[in-house]
């Protein structure tokens, strides 16, 4: 079952990449490359004065790739916001941890378990799994007290390890785009500059159209590359901060659980 889900997630990621590339090409060729954006209705000619769609179209074949990169960032940002909102559960995590700790201090294990069921976050899932083990170990007569504490700690670690991949899924894609977007944009910039210098190198008067197109290609690709990188960097930091905060809350609640359990054995 786990292998099937992992394969399904991989297919989802690949599908997003393919659809983003297709959408990027269609936007570039059909919307930006619309003849109405160019002088004489000819996409091979100059863009109309002040027509930014036509200007961006002149950025060349790297532009649809950069559009796809930005679409991928937006898609995974939306996906992560939804999934992290679900993983955060209902209500404040800080309030949940405080209430959970208070119930543990009062040895109200069943109430703490019910609180986890109600909160329904990744943190609550970990604590729920640990509480189930908590009661089993309390009634276990075959293990020493130290062994019981170690067993509970191990169970906490295993439950946490199951939840963390859910929180960090697709974050590496966003992290990769932080640098990849700039590099793709730089590639387009270099191609544009080659075209511009080629126009300057012609004998006699430089080809003004080729020169302007080369400069346009360079600047458009630079802009799109930086845009994708900035978006990816901002949201990568937002998501990693959220994940770190949730991980801290798991560690905090887990520590309280182990301490309470250890004290109950004395």
C-alpha cells in the first residue's frame, strides 16, 4: 500500500511538471504570440509599442520553460498550504500542547487521547500513537521501568518519522526551483546577448530589429528567472518555518509525555 501511494505521488509530481510545460508553451505561443500583439500582425516582426505580451514573446523559446517553472512554484505552494493547514489540525497548536500537558499532569490519559482525536493534526497523530503505547506499557509486567521509558521514546520517534514526510513532501521541488529558475533565466539571457552582439557584428549599420530582439530576450528571461527564484525562496522559507514549528511542538509534547510516564512509574 505504501509503495502504491509513493508511486501515485511520483505520478502526481510528473503530471504537474508535464502540464506546466504544456501550459507554459500554450501561453507563450497562443497568448503572447497572438498576431494582434505585433506590428503588421506578424509575430516575426517587432512587438507593438507598449505591448508587454509581445515583448515577452520575443524572449524566445526559454520563456515557456520559465513560465512553466513559475506555474510549478504556484501549484506546489497551493498544495503545501492546503496540506500544512490540514496537518496543523483544528485550532492553535500552542493551545493544544498546553492543554495536552495539563491533562498529562492530571493523569487524564483518556481525556488526552480524546483531545488528540478532536485536534486531528500531525502532532495529535503522534501523541495519539504514543498514548496508546503509554497505557500498554503501564500494564506491562515483563519490562523494567527503564526499558518501558526507552520503549515509549522509541515509539514516539517512529510515530514522528511517519508524520514528517507528510509535512516536507514536495518541499525539495520548491528548493530546487530556487536555484534552477535563475540558471534557466541566465541561459536565456546568454542566448539573448549572443543575438544582440550578432546584430552589432553585422557589416554596415547594425540590424536594429535583431538587436532589440536580442536585448529583449536577455531582459525577459532574466526577469522571469528572478521572479521564479524569489517566489520559490519566499515560500520555501515560509514552509520550512511552519514545519520546524510543528516539529518543535511534537518534541515539546513528546518530552512532556515521556516525563509524565517516567514519573508515573516511580
